């Protein structure tokens, strides 16, 4: 409990935490116009609002809060080793496991505060555009932000694991940033390229002009198959990247049907339905949190703290 209170106070006082809150506020401020453009002429404004907030705001906010979560975890232990806080803390009646869990919970609560702030801003956008905060709307916004929270807790636990291997704060910070952008930006591009190559091979597409030769039914089948391959390859090769799995889940909040005349129809399904339709992705996001945390505890118990 002592470690939890200490880490919570440290987390809420850091400049990084308050910078994240400011960035979230700026993202939501920029989203007001984006949401307004999407709502114009919409026959289902409540559903369009939810998809806009999730698609534009939540994903953007995750980029900044996700970096913060990974950095906070990656610098949690090594900074205490450098200034001697660990030795002072463990001289009290507190074990290593309790100390590490206290750090995780303290950092996690600071992320919860940021998510609550983001959720309240989502409600503010809803009221600003005169839409009623119905139970379904409240549930969708809350569930989407809850999913983001799980993804960030996984990054926090991963960062904490990194912190048990790298004693230098600067090295851990650099490693966390490289890891975040390589796994979140570079690897998805490579894996998606594999999926596209597979789809083109199955449909006999050797160059871009071959796609235009497909019939409308074949084009529809190609898009559906490509979406299947994206999700299949993400689960196979990117199961450890929560931001990718989170986006795969959130894509399921609507269903796009391509018509024979070249147009398409969008059907809103909701966040609850999207999560229920993606149990593997949801399970991996939540399930890797205790895995990383358990490995961090195992490693910390064997560390030489001198």
C-alpha cells in the first residue's frame, strides 16, 4: 500500500502526466470540427457521432497516452535504482512483489485518470452537438475508452518488464520509444503487405491493372478476403501489439457492404457487438497484462539491487 500511494503521488505530479492531459484536450478540441463535418446531413447522428469520436479522437489520444504508458513503465524501476529509492523502500516492511505491484497500480491509476478525462470530453462533445446521452451512447463511449485503457495497461506492464532488464533510465526510455513506433507503425505495414500479397495471389492479381479487370462480384470478394487476411495476419504476427488489435476490434463497430453499382452501405453495429465479435483480440489485450506483469515480478525478485 505504501508503494502504491508513493507511486500514485509521483505519477500525478510529473510533467509528463499533465502534458498528456493537455494533449488530450487539444486533440478533442481539434475533433469538434471533424465531428461537425461528419454530422452534417447524417440520418443517424448519434451513431455517426460515436464512430467519429472513436475513430478520430480515441485513436489519436491512444497514440499519446500509449507512449506515456510505455515510457512510465520503462522508467519506473531504473530511476529508483539510480537514486536509491528501491533500497530505502525495501528497508521498510515491504516485499519486492508488493513494491512492484504498488508501482504498477500507482502508474495504472494515473492512466485511469487520463482515460476518465478523455471520456468526460467525449460526453462534452455529445452535449455540445445537442445529442442526448442515451444509455447506448454512454455504453459505447465508455466501452471504447475501456478498451483503450486495457491496451495502455498492457503497454505499462510491458514497460515495467523492460525496466527490470535495463538499468539506465535514458536507455530504457529510448528503447521504449523505438519499440512503440516499430511495433505500432513499421511492423503493421510489413504484415499488411504480406496479407495483400496473399490476397493478390489468390485472385491472380499480378499488377495493379489486373484489379480493374475483376467483375463487381470478384472485387467484393477480394475486399472481404483482404479484410479476413488482415485480421488473420494481425493475430498471428502482431498479437503482442495492443494498438493494432484494438483497431481491429473498433473496425467492427460498423459493417460496410459494397453494392453492385459501386456504392457502399454502412451499418452501425456498436462497440459491444464489436468486442463480442472479436474475443481473441480482446482476450489478448487483457490477457497479456498479467503475463508481462508476472514476468516483471519474476525478474525483479532475482535482480541485484546494489
